[in-house]
C-alpha cells in the first residue's frame, strides 16, 4: 500500500474516477461525501464515510478516524448559474467547507493536499492559451469560491507548512472505459452529455449557445480533457507531494481546443445518429475560447494526456450515457 488517502467528494464525477485510479495504484481510499450530489453506487474503490464538510465536527472526526497520509479534495458545488442565484450556498460549501477541512487536517497533523481547482479562476482570458501566470479574475461566484480556496491554501502553506497542489481543470469529459461509472449530473449542464442525450432521444434539445464567436466556425471553443487523464494527473500530484514537492498550481488541459460544432459532428460520427442543433443566444459572460497552456504539467508532473482524443472521449461517454438512457 502507498498509504491512506482521504477523498472528499469521492462520490462525484471526477472524484469517483480518481478513486478508481488511486485504489488501482495501491492507495487505501476512504471517501468523505454527503451524497447530496454524489452517488453511492460510484463509491466502488474504497470505504465511504457519509458526512458534510460544513459540519466541522464531522470532518474532524473523519480525519481523526482515517488518519490519512494525504487528502484529495474534490468536494464542491459547481453550477455556475446556481452560484449566481445562490452565492451564499457556494461560499458556505466551497470555502467554509474547505476551511473546516484544513482545520481538521491541521489538528491531526496532516499536511499534504491535492485540490480540485478550475480554469474558472481565470475568468475571461486576455490571452490564449492560458498559462498559470495569467491573471485570476473570475466572473462568477463559483470561480471566485475556487479562487478563495486557492488563497486559503497559500495562506495555510505560508503559516502552517501545508504542502498542496491545485489542479486547474479545463473541461473534464468522457467516462471510465469499463462503463462502471461516468458523468451523471442532475441537472446536466455539460455540452458532451447534452449532445449525446439529444442524439439518443432523437429530439431537438441540443442548444448551441452562440454561433458568431470569433472562432474557426463561430461556436465556442474549449479544451476537453478525458477524466481518466485527470485521474492520472492526480496520481502524479500525490507522488509529487510524497517526494517532497513544494506547493504549486498547475493547469490540466491538452492545449488543443474543440468547438461545439466539432463536438456535435463527433457525436454524430461516433453514435451513428443525427443530432439536431438549435443555435440560441450566447450565455452572458461566455468567452469565445478557453484553452490551456499545459507545459507546466509536463515539466512538474511528467503528465501527458493519453485519452483525450475527442472521438475517444465521446466513445466512452456514449457507452456510459447509452447505459443510463436504457435503464
């Protein structure tokens, strides 16, 4: 065994895929999740403690019980629109919950953490691709809550010796190739699941938000990373911290953008079904392009995305959503 790993939010989409990778790499995995937006059936590769990070006593008891060597922190609310209408919920959960976790870790002498951050901390980009030195100016409460957590981590590192890696994801996508777990959100807001569900339904529910962006085909361009590539990056971040690596923030992206129109075409190609598109008004604050500069992940973690070809992403997602659709 490599050691014991406490995984907050391990019943969610990215967290559950990472738990599989952690367990298969030799970690003892213990998930801490309130199951409000995670799924009990996704906890397949470790123990489960049902608890809420907003309950300081609950997370302190869990850390005391588990005695983890490291923590992987995924637990967060992540709907941009909801964060705008209910920012208090996001600050209480994402920021307040993290503060409770950090205090529980400090009380138990746990000083290494990998944090699930986001490119939303950058806000509207002033340059493409976006590197880690880009100004962080998030444009919604979700992004601001994640940036506040990054600031908490930096302060705890300076004051208390916490060593952490903040992994700033671009667009997580795809599913475990086995079909055991995948992307399941209620409501679903992500473009690939929505496109696949519309193709499976044979309806016109796939909305393309904006068709006149300054991109190669007028639709928004994003950097999609297969969820198992994200899991590999988390494993490497754990190894980096175990080897004495210093606190840092790292983008996780491919450096290659795919437009919404290209996603739609790939869904048709992979699924063998037509996809009806309806172009609607762009969402407020949606930037034309978000693409990572990913060199730091290569230099620091030795990470290269191996599964993030867009057709493979959609093949694995289609398999998963096809199963969900038929049940």
